[in-house]
C-alpha cells in the first residue's frame, strides 16, 4: 500500500520536485529576457520607472539571475548535505512565484514601489530560511558560513530598495556591489569545494590536486577586507588587496590545472570561469595605474560569474535528473564558447577598439542571448521530465 507521502511525491509535477528545476529554468529565461530588455534600454538609457537602466541591469543580473541560480543550487545541495527534504510542491511553487513577482521593477509606478520592494526582498529572506532549516535540523554546522552569506545577500537586496526609496543614501550602490561581491564569494567557496573534485573525477586522476590551507584562509580574509575597503573607503588599500587576491587565485589555478580538462566542456568552462574571476582582481589592480575603459574589471567578474553559474547549472541539472555528467549533450560546448566570445567582445575588444564601443556591446549582448537561449532549449525538457533513473527529485 502507498502511503500519503509517497502518493504526493508520485503525483508531484517534476518541475516542483527539487529546487534546481524551477530556479535553473527561471535563471536561463531571465538571462535571455533581461539582456533583450537591456539591448532596448541601453542606447537611450531610458527605463520606464524608478531605477536608472544601469542600476536595473545590475540588479537583474545579481538579484534576479544570480539569486535564482544560488537558491536553486543551495535548495538542492542542502538536501544532499543534510538528508532533510527541502521545499517542493506548492511551497516551492510559491517561492518561485515570489521570485517572478520581483521582476516588474521597470513597470511599477513609484507610488507602489514599496510593495514591489517587499515582494522582491521577501524572496531572498524566505529562501534563506528554507535553506537554513535543514542545516540546523541536521546540525550541519560546516555550512553555517553559507547561511551567513545568504543573510548578508538578503540585507544587500533590502539596502538596494532602501536606496531606491530614498531612505538610505548610496543604498542602491552599496546594495548592488555588496550583493555582487557576496555572490562572487559564494562562487569562490563552492569552487574550492567542487572544482578540484570535478577535475579529479572527470579526468580519472589517481592523485588529488594540490590545495593549501594558507591559500584558503588568505582568499577568505583578503576578499572580506577587499569588500570593506572597496565599498566604504575606496583607497589604494583595495588596489593592493585586489593584487594580492589575483596572486592567490592565480596560484590556485596553477595548482588545479591539468591539460586534459580542456577536452571536457564541463571542466574547461568552470576552470575558465574561475580564471575570469581571477582576472577581475588583476584588472582592478592595474586600473589604478593605467587608464582603462569604465567597468572593465567589473565585467570580467560578471562574465566569470555568468560562465561559472552556467557551467554549474549544466552539470548539476544532468546529475540530478539521472543523466551521465561524463556524457553531456554535445551542444553545451557551443553554449560555453558563445559566452566566452561575449566576454572577449565586451572586455578585450572594447578595451582595444573603444571607438567601436556601442557596436561591440551589441555583439556581446547578442552572444550572451544565444548562449543562454541554448541552455534554455537544451535543458528545459530535463526540468519538466521525471528523473531517468526513477528516483524522486
């Protein structure tokens, strides 16, 4: 006889069985839609209401795309870490609808902005609670630092809206950049755990790749100091810290490198993404001494963030739908190449040929859209179908 819980699991739509399904799907869709909107807004720098288009663009990349990827991943990972069932069925649908309700910022009249702020900010707050509960229940204290970062990310999002509402001076700027750097810090944390393991397993290595406790601690504390100085002091100290972080992460890249990884799309993409994040620190340090195009280091970080999350979504989705991560769809290689070309166009070519700035931005936007459209096309069927191995999740 099937009990009630087993019956509920059996009848649950596959898209609502585990957090990665709705939120990775949403991430792919918003990555395409928000960039299409950015292509429309950017030439005239006009937005319908409230935020200026640059702030809106940053907000959607961080708190729409980035947050959806983060929450989808952590709802899935925390179940693995703790053995405790995370949100599914109607609670997961409600959380996804809350995220969707936050996507109307350009179209909300200022008089109603407070309601938009509550809806949009509630998503991260409730998601943090949903991820924290299984960690506490299972006494999985190793992952408390992730909860702390989610709490700060929620605070950064609230700060953004307090700035937009005119309550906190510089709130928009501080909220955006604090959120941006917090997500990057989460990426570094997860990369340290997963990237060496993925390379060892993906290449069938018999030895462990080199790691260093000193580099781990240096990465953590130097980045914490960098965030504080960059956001609140903006002195040469942040330049020095950026240079040190570039060195630390470059050493990690050398320690983790193996020539075989360049033959595996799910390895070279995440490794290159780590390299782009590292390059962001290098460009930030150099920009203090050499005149560069605006936001070059920021966009190196941003493309590293985009490529890494795209790579992680591609791998996690395969594994958690019962597919073989060592035999991914062949088309994903093109998906990663297109996003890499978008980085080259937006960061490298813009720096070399500033006279073609607008045209190069357009090409980069188009390459981004093609890349994430590929993700949506390839992976959407997986999100809406049950696991191939018959397991629930």
